[in-house]
C-alpha cells in the first residue's frame, strides 16, 4: 500500500462538521431534486474531496469493469487516517481541468450512475454515526445546503428514510458502518495500526481480487469455522468476499470471534 501526503480529517472533525449543520429529525421532510432541468445541475460534481469506502470502490470498479489494481492506480488517492492508521481513499479528480471535476461527470450527468459512491447518493443529506452502548450504530441526518444548490427549490418532498430507500443506500450503509466499527475499535485501543496491519486492511477491504488469490494461496478459509456454501460464495462473489473480509479483519486485528471463529485444534 502506498499513500499520498494529503492529510485527512479525522472522525471527530467530520462529526463536528455535520453537527454544525441543521439536523433533520426522524420523520421530518425536506424538498430536493436533482436532474438536468435544475439550473445548477452537475455543479456539485467539481472541486470536492470525495472519500471512497471499500464498498464504494467495489461498486465503482464493477461498474467500470476494472480490477482493484487498475481502479486504484487510475482513480484513487490513498492515505491513512491519522488517529487509527486505517487506509482511506479519495477519488482522484481531474485537477488538470478547470474546476477539478469528477472524472465520471458528463454534460448529461453521471456516467457511472448505477455504481456511484454512497456520498453522492446520500447528498443533500449528511449522515453522522456513532457506536451505541450495545455496539449498535446510531445515526443522525443533517441537511447539507450549499449556496449554489438550487435542488432545494424543487417540489419533491422526502423524509430521510424515503431518501435513503430511493437512493438504494441500504447495502452501502451496512458495509460502511461495518468498516466504521472496525475503526472505532482501533480508536478505542488508543494506538493506530502498524504498517503490517494497515496492509492487511488494504488487502481485505480495498483489493478484493488480490484478497481472493490470497485466501486460496494461504488456505485461510480452511482454518476457519465456515460451511462449504459460504466458502464458495466468498471465492466467487466479491460482495460476499468484502463482508467476509471485514469479519476476518476483526478477528485478525482485535482477536474478536464475534462474527468469525477459528477452527479448534
């Protein structure tokens, strides 16, 4: 794993930013729509820092038909979260073009729309999460109202639950929350990952095709309590491989057998 030198905002700074915005209470509605007839269409797709979660990378490169190595080399910048040492990715913008647009935006809209990242789907909401007393994920929603955005002038009305369903965010949020919980465990330990551990996270979370080769070559699945159906799914389906990878990282990094167990000798 190689990284750039761009500092990343830590979890607390992100939470603080979201909490400075107007909160959207459960059941409260907002008006918003985004389509080519909105005057600011595509304006939010330039000059931004767009973080990519492991699930974002999987969906984007599947949409593009690219391997992990190809996608990361062409479209991603990699760094490490300063508080946890976890690998983090952001989308490489076209900085050589005026306004530093997203590489996938076109005059008619997003060219990778079915595989667009979770942050693009969630906008204009901001979603803040924290871990509850039982290890559950607690969420809050905030309205991100940028000065240029005319989408709020449209007639369509939504609650946060309706918006998340319309934007097909369930799988994104489930996977992203799982990664967030791993980072929370590292943060609670008070010590960032060492480089070997960070490389394991990069492999299992972001480099899924190489991770599949690693699992086969090292016989990892044979040393775990897994039924044959799940083993086959992990090796054949990258979505299931990512789910397994996050469980495996919890076991490898923290010794927790909450979701995955080693075979007994």
